[in-house]
C-alpha cells in the first residue's frame, strides 16, 4: 500500500553541531535499512530545501506511523502523509 | 531529471458528458504513451480526490512544460511542479 | 484500517431541484449500505455547514478510494482524507 | 453532545526529557480516565504526526473546555474544536 | 449554551432580483422570530461586508444546526461556528 | 460603537510562573474594571483555546486602541479587530 | 475617525459591457462626491490590479458601512476594512 | 526601475475559441512590442502552468500600471507586482 | 511615487527593556525626520496591533528600500510593500 | 535551464554580530563567484524585505541544489524554487 510522505526538516539553530551530525548519521542508516527492505520505496530531495518527498510501501497505516515516528529526526520534522492508490491510467 | 507533478482535475459541471468522456479517453492514451516512453515515470491517484501525484523523468524544464501543456485535460487542471534531485541517503 | 474523511458538499446553484434530490436520495442509500457493512464506521454533520466528518474502516487505500469515488455526490464534494492509527493512550 | 477535537502537540525542544516524560505520563492517565468515563469517546493518532483526532461526548461547551484546559499538555498544544451533530443519513 | 456564528452571504449574480428579495424578506422574518425567542442572542453587521457576526444561545449542537440549516439564505452562505463558554474574567 | 476583538494569548514557555501569574492577575483586574464601565461589553472563552472573543463598545477607534494596548497581556497576544455596526434585521 | 478600506473589484465576465460601463460611471460619480465631502479622504490604485486602497474619514462604523454598501460596485467587490488611529510617532 | 510581475491567466471555459485566439494574438503582439522597447525586460513561462514571471523596467509605478492594465488578457489574469531594486551583492 | 508600506513589529521577548526603549526612541526620531521631509507621507496605527500602515512618497524603488532598511526596528519587522498609483476616479 | 529562486533570510536574533557578518561576507563572495560564472544570472532585492529574487541558469536540478545548499546562509533561509522555460511570446 502506497503513501506519499513529505518531510520538512527544521533542526534548531542552537543544537550543537556534533549532536546534529550524530542524529543525521543515525537517520541515514535508519533510512537506508528501510529502503533496502523495500518499505521506503523512493526518496527524493526537493531542490533548494532541506526537505524530501518519499514514497512508502507498507502493510498498513499502523506500520507507516511506526516507521515514521521511529525516525531519529522525527522530533524536528513537519511530516505530511497522503494516501495513494493505483491510477486508472497507470500501465 | 526528476520532477514531482501534482495534477488536480476540475471539469466544469456544465460540460456535456460525451465531451468530457472523449477528453478523458484521449488523456488516458496520451498518458499511457508517455508512461511507455519512460518520461512519465510514475502516476498515483490521491485517495478520495480527482487528483494525481506523478513523477516525470525528462531532459529539461522545456520538455516537461511541452508534455504537460499538451495534456488534453490541461485547461481543466491545477498543476504544481516541484523540481527533485537525488537524496544523499538514497541507496 | 481507519481514516478520517471530511466531505464538503457544493451542489451547483443551477442544478434543477429534482435532479439534486434524486442524487441526494441515492447518496443516502449508498451511505447507509456502507454504514451497515461496517466500512463507513461513523458519520457526523458539522454544525452549520453542508459538510460531514466520517470515519471509514476499510482494508486498504484502494478500497477507500473505490468507495469514495463511487459516492453519487463525489463530483460535487471536496474530500480530504487523513490516515489514522491506534493512539498509544487509547484504552 | 459530540465534538471533534484535533490536538497538535508541540513540546519545546529545550524542555528536559524527564520533565517531558512526566507530563506525558500524567497526560496518559488523565486521558484514559476520561476515556473510561465515556466523555473522551474516541482518540486516534494522525499517521506521521504528533497529533490526534478525538471525539468528545459531553454535556456542554463549558464541560468540554474544562476537560481540555485541564490536559497536562494543554500549554503545548494547538487545539481545534468542531461542533458535531447527528447526520441525517446516519443509521 | 453560546456559539459565535459568522455568516458570509454570497448570492449568485444571476439570481433574479425578485427571487433574491423574496428570500431576503423571509430570512429577515425568520431571523427576527429567533431573536425574539432569545435563541439568536445578538446579530451585528461586519462593516463593509455582506456578512454578520452572531451569538446564538441554544440547548445543544443539534438545535443550533437545525436553526442554521433552516435559514432561507443557508444555501448561499459560508457559515463558521465557534463554540464559546464563560470566560474566567467575565463579571 | 461596537467592535469584535479576538485575543489569542501566547505566553512564552520560559516566562517564570510567578511572573505569568502576576500579569494574569493584573489583566483580570484591568478587564473587570473595563467590563464594569460598560466599555468591554462581552467576553467569552473560545472552547479548547487560550483565546477570547470580546465585544467592545467605545467612542472611537482611538479609544479602542488605548484600551487594548494597555492590556497587561498585550505584548503576548495576537489581536484581531473587526468593526461592527447595526444589522438591518436586528430587533 | 480613519479606516483603511481595500476594495477588490470582480465584475462577472458575462455582464454586458454597457451594463458594466453604466455601473462604473455611477460608481465614479458616487466616489467623487464622497471625496469632495472629505469622507473618502484618499483613493489609490494598486499597480497591476483592479483594486484600490482607500482611507475613509467618517463619524462612525455605522456611517462607513452606509457609504460602502451604497457603492454601485458593492455587489462585485471584496472589501476589507481596517480600523486606524493616530500613530504615536506621527508629527 | 525594476518590478517582478507574475501573471496567472484564467480564460473562462465558455469563451468561444475564436474570441480567445483573437485576444491571445493581440496579447502576443502587445507583449512583443513592449519587449522590443525594453520596458518588458524578461518574460518566462512557469513550467506546467498558464502563468508567466516577468521583469519590467519602467519609469514609474504609473507607467507600469498603464502597461499592465492595457494587456488584452488583463480582465482574465491575476497579477501580482513586486517592487525590486539593486541587490548589494549584484556584480 | 507612492507606496503603501505595512510594518508589523515583533520585538523578541528576551530583549532587555532598556535596549528596546533605546531602539524605539531612535526609530521615532528617524521616522519623524522622514515625515518632515515629506517622504514618509502618512503613518497610522492599526487598532489593536503593534503595526502601522504608512504611505511613502519617494523617487524610486531604490530610495524606498534604502529608507526602509535603515529603520532601527527593521530587523524586528515584517514589512509588506504595495506599489500604488493615481486612481482614475481620484479628484 | 532557468529557475526562479526566492530566498528569504531569517538570521536568528541571538547570533553574535561578528558571526553574522562573517557569514554574510562569505555569502557575498560565494554569490559573486556564481554570478561571474553565469550560473546565478540575476539577483534583485525585494523592496522592504531581507529577501531576494534570483534567476539561475544551470545544467540540471542536481546542479541547482548543489549550488543552493552550498550557500553560507542556507541554514537561515526559506528558499522557493520555480522551474521556468521559454515563453512563446518572448522575442
């Protein structure tokens, strides 16, 4: 089941750089593990912003929330979820 | 080069049904030809709306505009284009 | 799987009253059948508006879109879907 | 009498974790007591957000405000209340 | 129980003047009857707009919706309802 | 002359509680004095929010600004003023 | 007493040109009479739009509404009123 | 003196095609004449929309409004003007 | 050449009062000097807000930006500029 | 390939002035180098704001993101990118 997930990252300016870097490193590993599993189907960077557009392919709303709320950057992101389905014109 | 394209369809209520059906039929053929060519990489329906989220993979801004403005439903759609690029965490 | 669905109805002022009444009658029957099946779990009227807030309990995004796009009033509604899941404090 | 209540939680990033945890623990107990009483009829998590959609069933506007303003997380939430009533198509 | 109700009137430009006048006349009578009953506690015109701000004093959400949806101008208004209660500083 | 005034209170989270309480106490006295004078005609709490809707009855725009900018909570409020007048249907 | 009034004109595309011209002619005469009286203190065109920004100098909210609702273009305008007063730095 | 001008075109769906084509032809000639004069310094199409972003180089606000309100498509466009000036980092 | 300038002041709550007072004092002197020169033609307070609406009469966009960016409160204001010109109905 | 880029700068008020100045100095050098290369085709200041409107002429979405995310002020800016292409009326 597919969902578009838009993630807008806002790291507080007063977070020490090494803390931020540690979180970003963990985030990257977390993201890549989910990509390898096929659940995080696509991730693209929005040009000019610290934001991504992603497609998730999961079993349920429940699973999607578990994955997203487990993101190391979750407390610093605005996330917008859009439920998708097959388009009648898709080949 | 990738772009997210969101297309929101608003067909006027007073358009005769056979005219609307003819346009939708042409639209579907046009869309599927572009999908087969690889330029219209993905198309998903937004659940509950007469709207799609698509990913285009084209050579240039110019080519994208030519493809979109050629859509039979173009005069009846609100279209929003977002330029995308590779995400540093993408595998 | 649960979804909040907000439906805002805008029937064009120039639709003949008997046409509108016929659509509303079919809509009511359609809605009540889905309610009886358990898929349209709740429906409430928003006070002062021609709008409802509903909770759907369906198998998938796909099924939800099929049900919503089949609504007789679908061409005359703005629909907003929000994916829900269990709240950790729910009893 | 029914109300939809949307609660969007924004805990300041500089709140010490043990303070935040203490507030969340009290919040959970407070919420569950109200759920058991039947006044907080439903609570759902919005997928991908630190936000819930709830349905309250109370005697009056007055009672709803008393319950909501007593929430331990009240100072850290954006709350939006929508008055609901029976839908004519509800079974 | 108190509610603020904001009513924004948009009569279609192609409605014949005598039809519009008839509706407005009925609306006025309907409004004044409710004002006399005490249920429509206050009504004020917003300066420069075809809009009013009103305070209703009714028994329930249900009653408020019945009154509002019975307004002769209801199909031509955007209505926004805000639930109110006693302010702790009110004398 | 009547005005609707909507006051949305946002006290900074790092203000010491005793400072906040002192301001709120002064605010309450200030508000009640104006209510007694008849200038602050009504004040209602918006359900679920730290916000009020008020009606002021004053001599002029000038006087209204003087009263509002003198509110002890003025630096911590978003205030929106709407000029009102008699509604032709008011009894 | 001063007010900023922003008037955004939207004449329906299907209004016959001679009807529109007649209304605009009456509007101009109405506006100039009010300007000569000093009540419509200033009127400026917003560059690139069919919109004006005006300053009115009137006795009361009541008088302002009477003047504005009497505008021949009133049914075709979105009007926004902002109450003004003397600025402490004004010379 | 420079201005960014964003023009969003909305031709009514019921305008006969030959009328629309005639207006667009006149618009093109009008635009190209202004481009040749140097006053309409740049014009770009926004990808995926019937909209342009332009830079005008004119003597005054007055002149810009005269040019824009003279556009054959002016009655069918939403126009937004932004005053620009030299950037301190411009070479 | 005329411009409407809307200035919304947001002084950070943690700025020491004597620093804020010093800036406001300099701001007032700066504003009054420009008013005396005729360049800051009008300044009005928006009722209930720490905001002003002003009219500037300057030679160019360039000059307006120089004046505005030199405001002592410039780093603490949201400023919106609207280019104005003569209205055809102005007397 | 052309893009409009709008950059809105928000430097935190608690950043030490010498740090801010150092970043701005590096930003200016970075910007001017890109301007000299032809990639940052135009940069204009928005009158009255700490914001610029720019036109970039680059090879790809990828290159644009690399240039923008390398801006020394990138962490302190809201950036909005709009893909542009040739306008059919451009001479």
